[in-house]
C-alpha cells in the first residue's frame, strides 16, 4: 500500500502540547506535514497558561528534521482561534488540516457542578472546535479541499458518573461534526471525529473514581492505564486527515491498539396513525429492537 504522507500539507493541531494532541502533531510532522502546534498551556481544569508545552513539542519536531511553529492562543475565543489559523497562513502559506483536540476536564457530580463549570467545558470543547473550524472554513472552501478531525469521547454516551459537563460538551462536538460533514461535502471538505482511549493527565484525574465506580482493583486499573499510551491514537487521526480518506461524518473509537466505528442507529420501530402513548407502551419491545437497525447517514461515503 502507498504510504500515508502529508508532504506539502499544513496541519493545525490544537491542544498539541501534551497527551494525544502531542502524538497527533508528532506523527503528522513525521509524515511530512508542516504543523502549527497550538496550545494555550492551561491546567486540566482550564485555568492558567504556559508556553512551555507547545515549545517543547516544536523543539522535538524540528530536532527530528520536521517543520513546526507554535501558537499560544486560546481556542475558546474568536480572536484566539483566528490567530491559530492566521499562524498557519502567515508561516506556511496555506492550511489543509485542522485537528481539534484541545480539551479540559473538571469532573463532578451533576448537583455540585456550577453553571460556570459547564460553560467553561463547552467553551473549550465545543466552541473551541467550532471557532477554529470556522476560522479555517473560508480557506478550505476557496481551495475546494479541507480535512477536519474533531475529538469526541465515549463519555458523550453516558455510563460513568461525574461526567455530565464533559460528556455534554463532547456530545455537542459530535453534533457539530455531523452537520459540518453535510455542509462541507460539496466543497471537498471532510469532517470526522475520533473518540480516544488514552491515559493522559486528563484521564488520570478521574482514574481512581472510574475504578471505584466499576469495582476495578487498583492493580488491574494500573495495567489498563499502561495499555493506553496516547501514541496509539495518532494513526487514526492521520488516516482521517489524509486526502484519500473516504469517510465523512464518522466517529472512530481509537486506542489500545484497536479502532472501531461508533455510529447512531435507528430501529425499524412502528408506524401507526393516530399514535398514542398506549401504542408505544404496548409495542416497546419492537421499538427498541435493533436487529434490523440502520445507521443514520450524513452523506454517502466518498468513492
């Protein structure tokens, strides 16, 4: 098979100073892309800032013969997002790929989280993805080409407590991904997402709580965490960011050496006019039956 290369392409990776974002930036650069390493250097709760994480990644890339520059702007504000995209244009003359990876984590029980905590989570995850994509969009439309890879999470599907703010924000990114995929297709823009399974400072902050909720012994949890290095998530991002990727509007669960599709499906259900609440109650088993379910599509897969 022809190697996946990005020679001549320019990629923006947000949250690229640490964790999975760093791995994405390193792999894209190793495959020939010129990379804008965008990282505001905040703590996992979104507080503070530092240029050190982005600087270190750029030094690694350039030290290995790659091309990369830093941008320390926040993704949560329009001017910061615009500055990130402007850096790509000013330094490299173009932009082809946006990897929206910047994120924060501030878990807590629903009744104890403040409204401001919800807003801060949406500000980085949802509005960060929206604003950077929006800043890059005119360049993609003008070029008739673009690749956006967003970052969602299995948390958006529920299942673990204390993640209502985080999971809801990631659910918003999922909706953005699907709708941008629809609008982007006529312009040669493909928009997909990844749901990483990686042990980072973000997941570490919630690891003990997850282990307790799922009754996982500490030594078993340590083994699980060791099996999730961030580097195992980067290949899927490289695939989705490539010009030959045929997918659009899809979510790939990645990490731990595996990759799988996450999809929204629709059951056959029932059709009845008029439909009553009693009809639903009486036919609930059939409504919930997924044996003949169909995946809801955004666009046809590009051939």
